[in-house]
């Protein structure tokens, strides 16, 4: 195996930093969801990389759980986007001032 | 030493992650996000974890990205192309990104990670399946409950409350 653990970890750090940049700068709800997805994928890459280099099945199992939970999170997040869009006719988080029903 | 395949996948993943956040159109952004998720699946194959890669392609590239694209198509056309952001906040965000990259990168380069190598074969997927059904079975049951409750929650949240459909039905 020619690739080392540190290469994968560096890519993961880069993706994490890009995700944090998106989460802090963007005001569009859907783009913030993109940033969250990128961060979750960086974490999964780390889990699988460490599972490969310290041969243990725990990392892969945990990554599978993480992917399934992320699917649930995206479903709820998109439902929230649709509700907020119906209420405010906008997907800019700065406009979501009120939490009234 | 990295090989060219790794380098190609890394460039694809990082460039499409940046494109997903910076493209003017949200639809192209969603397609670029698909590239990032597919690149991560490629890394999983490089890491000898074909089962997780398959799961990643089926769940992320196949369903989550498509779901996001459908939601983007549900919002108004001008909102898809709208890009409002504070330039000061943008520079602060880029600074934060560079700080995180440099500081975490320095920590990782100075840690003992670079000396970890392995010659052992990777974990067999049969072992993962066995783990799921023996050691992790309570977690599997809880995950099933979480998934079904989140689907119920999403349906309840996205339901219309104004009764438009009922009125149409009576007409």
C-alpha cells in the first residue's frame, strides 16, 4: 500500500476547514447543509482511514452508522428548509428571525 | 509517497467541495457536492473498504444528493442564483479556514501519525456483518428507530397545514 495514513488525514483536515468556512460565511440554508455534509464526510474518511491502518473493524462499522444517521439528518434538514421556505418565501437564514409557529 | 490515483481523487474531492460552496447556481453546487461525495467513495476504495464505499455511493451519491437537488428545484428561481454575503465576513471565514488548516496540519505533522504504516490485510466485510449482528445489535435497533422516527418527523414537518388540498377535494 503506497499511501500513508497522514495523506488521508491531511485531505480530511482540508475538507473540515472548507466545511467550517462554508458554515461560517454562507447565509443560504441549502449551502449551509452542503457544508455540514462536507464536514461529516471528512469525519467518515478519518474513521475509515484509521480503521485501515490500525486493522480493526470498529472504524468501518462506526462509519456505516454515521452514514445512516447522516441520511436521517438530511431528511429532517430538508423538511425544515421546505417549512421555512413556505413561511418566509426565502432560504436566507438571516431572515429566519422568528420561531413562532 | 502518494500515487497518482490518490492525488487525482484528492484534487477532485477538494476542488468540487470548494465549487459546491462557491458556484453561483445552487444546482451546479449540488452537482459539485455529488463529486465530493463520489471522491470520498473513491478514497474508501483506496483504503480497501469496498463495503463502506458501496454504502457511501448508495446512500450519499444515490439518494441524499438527489434529494437535495429536488429540494433546490422546489425553491424560487431567483433564490437559486442569489448570493448575498458580507465581504468582511467572507475574509474572516477564509482566515478561519487557513488558521484551522495550518494549526491542525502542524499538529498532525508533528504527531506520530506519519510513522504509522501497516502490512496487515484489511478488515474483511464478513467480520463487519458479524459485528453488526452480534456486538452492535442494540445500536442497530436504535438506529432503525432513529431512522423511522426521523422519516415520520420529516413528513409531519413538511405537511401542509392550510388545508388547501381538502378544499380542492370537496370541489
